[in-house]
């Protein structure tokens, strides 16, 4: 009997990667969901398995997904969008009551990973963490070797990240949102895809170097066997209690030590390279969540990739209709 899996964020590279991984299995029916009817991943699945959902921040997002899972008899839900993760994790028991297992880290892990200050403190004894302070506190005022990095305490990607070159410039940094000032690490940056089973045991850690980036998306990369990177990422994953998958971003210090930048507690957009290297993380996560045995360790081979734009063609009558506009209360 096939397992029914709903993948959210079908318009993003991570969603597409998960969908394609699971479609290679013969025992999975993949459903795809996104807030945008033009999301490419929606059209990688059969027409009767495409779903539109509200934005992850919308008040009715969780209720809508709960209803979808119940109506579609979804066995496993795999969210791939940062903003959706804590909201779905907080409702994990409600999904379970309806027969749907959630394939994402636990809420406490998500809260630690998505708060960069909490992450730095949680991992300080397990891995090298560059000095990280909250802008506006006495601890952040002095003692820095410039340049330094200023970035939002919450948020993904490089949005709001900037280099500050002097104490005078740092003294002038003010913002309505919480900002962090952090030691600037000078070495090469790596992303490490980490898979942990439901007991928190790290099954695989696959370091990747992004060789070419276009609009924030890696379009060429290579996996690298580097024991220091693997050990650092494993230590970080253990410190935050990771289960399922996360992407650990590291950058080397002057002496080559891997230092922690941040953790994205979800499937990354560059997951196809990790899968091609021999670690099919979406498939392994599905088995783990279903209670099936997974290996204690999975190794990988060094592999390079290049990425290109690919088209999906379909008849006009297969494009999902635009959702009806929300009606304001009392109108």
C-alpha cells in the first residue's frame, strides 16, 4: 500500500528536491502544496494531487493544512518553508491525532535554530562559535576586531546582513528589529546537510561548497570529504537536538577551524547534490518518520553539479485557478 506524502513549499528548490526524491520510490504518492498557483513543483505531480494553501504566516494556514491532511488521508507531512516550520511543529500532536506524521525537527530545535543568538549560546560548548552579541547591549559595545558582521537575529538567507568596517559605524547601528553583531570569519564557507534519526543520532553529514551562486541560489557546487566540517556539523546538530534534516552553515577561521554561522532547520534547495552524492535524505527521513529502520551511518562520494533552468509545459486547463479573495469581516 502506498504512503501518501504532502510536501509544502512546492515552488521552492527545497520542495522540488523533496518531491523528486520521493517520486523515485515506488511506494509513495506525492501531493504538492504551495500558496502560488504558478509554483513549479505543483506541476511535477498529477493534477489531482495539487493543493493551494494560504501563506505560512496567514491565520488560517495551520487549520487549512490540517484539513487537507485529513481529507487527503496524508500519512506524512513534509514542510519545506522556514516560516511554516514552527507553526506546523507546534501543531504536531493535532496532526498526529488525524493520522499524519510531521517530518521536521521538534519545536524546541526549531526555536533554537531560528534564533541566531540562542543558537550561538546553545552550541558554544560543542563547536567554535564566533563572538555573537545583541546590538544595543553593553556586551556589544566594544572589543571587536573590525570588520564585523551585523545581521538580523531572526530570518533566513543573507537578507539584512552587512559588513561594518569601524567602531564609529557600529556605534551608529540602530534598528527596530533585533540585530546581532558577530565576529567576521575570513575563511571559506561551507554548507553541511545533516540527517539525524528520531533519536537524535546523526546518520550522515555531507559538506558542500557553493562554487557559483545566482540570485542567492547555488548553481554549481561540490560535495567534499572533510572530517573537520563533518565533526563540527555533527556537534552542532547534537547540541540543538536535531531530528530529521537541517543545513549547517560553517566558515573557517584564520587557522582553518570551522566556525558556526547559522542553521537552517529544513531541507535545503541544494539537496539534489547531496542525494546524487549517495545520501537520499528525503527518502531516509520518510522511512525514519514511518518507524522503518534506517542505517546508523550513510557515507557519500565527492560529486559536483551544475544547475540549469528547466521548463514544465502543461495545458492551460491544468493551471490551478486563482484562489478567491478573502472577504473582510463585516463586509
